C-alpha cells in the first residue's frame, strides 16, 4: 500500500535529517552531498507513493459512490416472487428487471414486454413468466405463450 511505503520513507528521512542536524559541521563535504542526495531521492519516492495513494483513494471513493447508488436503487424496488419492479407508492410499477441477469452479471436489465403474461430479456434472451405491475407466475387461467403468439 502506498501510504505504508510513504510512512516508511518518511521515517527513514526523519532519521537522516536528525543525523544531519546532529552532525559535526566539520563534516566532509562529499559525505554531506551524499546524504542530501539520499534525502532528495527519498522525498521523490514519498511523493510518488502519495500520488499512488491519492489515486487509490479516488478509486475507492468512486467504488463507494457506485455501491451507494446501487444500494439506493435496490432499496427502492418492490420484489414479487423473485421479480423486482420499480415502486410507485409501494406497489410494483412497469415491467420487472431480469432476475437472471441480476444474478449472473449483477446488472439490472428491464424486461421487454412480450405479451400479457410473458416478458423477454433483451440481454440474456430469456423469457420470464412476468408481466407489468407485479403480475408474475400466472397460471390460472393457463396461458401458453405459443397460443398467444398464434393469436396475434
Ligand atoms: Zn436477462
């Protein structure tokens, strides 16, 4: 993690600066130059580690924002027998989202209306026994899709 590396570098630099502060000022110029070069190099490393840490934190902020948006979206849905609908005054509204794609991809694709009983997912191409406004798993009267398709 860049922050841990930056802290390690800063600790080393503090030690180096302390050495320079306490050193006998009759120190050899070559030795002083060498320690200053090391300090400069360590500062550059810390700067790079902090830039990496900043990017990592920005990425985490973005992930948190997306997860919060997804959570708020999911919280606002109404679930009827495994099919999630948008909520209108607490009741299912419109066509549901594809439960298959939600499980497999973690994404919400709204189903496309097939007829009064079935809806199709344009993403996974699966047909669901789910229609608008919470009508799911209709069995009575039994409606066969082929019969409906044949009638239209
Ligand atoms: Zn799907």
